[in-house]
């Protein structure tokens, strides 16, 4: 399993009743696409999160992290607290 920490920069798709998301996130290695079900996790643009999953190559949408877990990382500075 791969683990990345990234800042959520966009929500491409969401189904809040199931907790399924397709996210754009900015990590140290650049912009990545993350997809997965995260029921009970308050996903929002601007939050930092740790994702656990495996990389897959989608025929239409390209390289994505198929995440099985998401943990929001609260930021300790003023901007992070306001965003959270």
C-alpha cells in the first residue's frame, strides 16, 4: 500500500450518501487524483489529508490513487484552523 499526504485542491465528484469521492490533491510530487469511499470523513477543499491505497491506471482518466483510507490532518496555524 502507498501512503501520501496532500492538500485537497478540488472535488471532481462526490456522493455524500455513500462517502465516495474523486479528489484532486496537491502533494510534494505534484497534482494527483484520489478516489475512494470515506464515509464519516469531512472532506473539504483546502484540508490536508493522508491517503492510503494503491496506484491504478484508469483507461479514460489516467493514473489515480485508489484509496482505502483517508485521515484529515488538522493544521496548527491560523489559516489551517479557519479552513478546518
